[in-house]
C-alpha cells in the first residue's frame, strides 16, 4: 500500500530499467515524490508514466549527467514542480573498456564527467537547501571495481574509486549538519538483484542519526 501523504522529494540521477527503476519504486513506497533524471527523454517519460500508473508521483527531467548545465536545469525544474530535494540518489555511470596503458586521457576524462564530476555537481546543487533545513540524504551507487580494479575496466575503476573517496569526505564534512552521505558498493561478481540493492539504499537512508554508515557493501 502506498502512503497517502508525500514526505518529500527523491531525485534520482541515472534511471534505467534495472536499478534506477527499483530505486524509484522503493523510495516511492516510502512516501517520496520522484524526480527522474536520465539522458533519453522518451524512455524517461515512459518510466515516469508507468510509475504514475502504479500510484506514485513521478516526473521526468531529461539531462546528461556529464553536463553541469543540463543537470542544473533539471534539478531546478524538479524543485519548482515538486519541491525541495530531501534525498539525492546518484546512479549514473560511464564505462570505457580497454587497456588503461593505452587509454587516451580525453577518454578517461569523459568517463569522469559522469562517474565523479556529475555526482559532485548533483550534490552541490541540492546541498544548500539541505543545509538550510539541517537534514537530507545523499546516496551514491558504488562498485567493487573501487575495491578490486580489473584489467580493461580501468576508467570505470578510477571513477568509482574517486567517487568512494568523495563520499567519505562529504560524509565527514556534512555529518554535523544533519546530512547523511553514503554509498552502496556492489561487490565484485555479486548476483545482481535490483530490488535487493534498492533495499540497501533504503536501509541506509532510514538509519537514525548517530548510527549512520558511510558504506554498505551489497554481496547478493
């Protein structure tokens, strides 16, 4: 059964048919209006429509996570239409397979715009409101590549390792301001169940102050 009263807005960057939609459903069940962000407008609109048919409040905001300008427009539009963001979930990721020893710096930079810089941009866009209210949650999708990098996935591993460090720093910076910052790190070779991973995000978000974790490792 869905809650009758909305408790806030959950902004999800990087919404697809897998984990992104599971996150939307889980936080929708928890009473949040859903602001969905991804690159492909038509597909995103279909996701929002399906969620609306299921009884959730969902809106689509097409934006490329690699573009600070597009992310800014999407977040500001979501805030105007739905209200202040209480929860940010950054689920966008980019890959560039191949030998790191031969990877052009420009190609690595392109992946970092999504895997790291987009995450920081999204966080910085919603943080002023969270700081003013002295509450909020910032959650990020991590990967086992940050813990155990694999050959030919160097670009993604670097991005996820940097993201994990960013989460650790922000967690310490923002803890005393009532803002919970954490990552769900998907362990290497873990069987992927989007609904179970989404539950780990919800569990982190639901932790009371004083018992906050900075990282939960999903092992399947």
